[in-house]
């Protein structure tokens, strides 16, 4: 893996040598954050580019873009990148899929782990929980639909607690605000102070693909493309896997 990353780094260095070192401004949602943070320092060292990244929730990211904030690269759900492309905020054809993740379940540290091995077991766990945490991101949007499909919306509505944009569901599990919480597997698996239970049953699972896109009017297009090439190199896939993400689309 180190050899393959070194080759990718050499490519990034050649690109930077041709274009000159640049500061790449990135706006990213949080599902790919840990893998990205591991890869970017290697890219910076090899390429000479500097990467400045803001990590936030989907709603806040969209608000920042609507307010006219300028970036050289966006990392969001594929759906969000596609929607921004349709409105002209992302360059058509620039989307690159990075990794994907399903929705996972977690409880407080040392708390009994509910059975979620089947749809019926999951339904029972939701009805038994005193409080349920979910996000404003793609997983949270999906869960509302899932609750409706399970026919339990009315029963669990008083128990639901949604985190503000950019706040990890793991934080309200860890501090005891909720008994059980749902978010992307990559965001729950290693969160401190909680116990990861597992992914949703396959029958009700939703996989979200996270992608990069070049914003229209970005100043460091070539440098941003070299960063995307680096974090999508075959060896980088092992870093994504390490952080509970499946590389690619």
C-alpha cells in the first residue's frame, strides 16, 4: 500500500511542479472525514500543495454555498453533488465517487446491545427504546422514510431527537441524551464513548455514496483534481476501508 501511495504521491508532485504549489480550499461533509484526514497530509507532503478543509453537516454546507462562499473542491453525498451540478454550482462531468457507507446503529458505552438482526427485531428495538437519535444528513432523511415503512412513526415520534447540522449522533449517545442512535457506519463505528451495534438489516439498509466535485469558479482546479486523483488511488482504498467505508461508487 505504501508503494502504491508513493506512486500516487509522485503523480501529485509532478502535477504541482507543473502548476505551482497552491492552497486548495475544501468543503466536506463528515462521513469521509477520518479517512480523508489520514490521506491529506500525505498528499500535502508529496505535492507541496496546502489543503484547508471545513468539515460540516450537509445543511450547513449547502447554506455556505448558497451564501456565496468559494471553494476549490466539494465532498458531499453523490445526490448533493448531482443536484449542485444541475443548478450550475458544480462543473458538469467533474463528479468523482470516493466511497460509500450504509446506516449503522449504536448505543451508550456498556449498555445492552439490541437485536437488530432482522427487520422485526429492529422494529422491536425502536419501539422499546426510550429515546432515538438521528442526523440531519442523508441517513437522517432516509430514517424518516424507514420509520414510515415500518409503520411506527406515530409511536416513536415523541422519542426522536435530531442533532443540529454538523453534530455527530455519537455525541448525544455518549452523553446519554438518547438510548440508541443512527448515522453512517463510518461516523458511528469508532466514535468514543459509545458501542457500535451494527448496520441496519439488508432489507431496510440504504447505501450513500460520497463524491467529490469541482465548484464552478474554483480557482485551483488543477490542484483540486490532483487531490482527487490521490485520494482515489487504488492504495487509498485501504485507508477508506480502515475507516468503515467501501471505496468507489
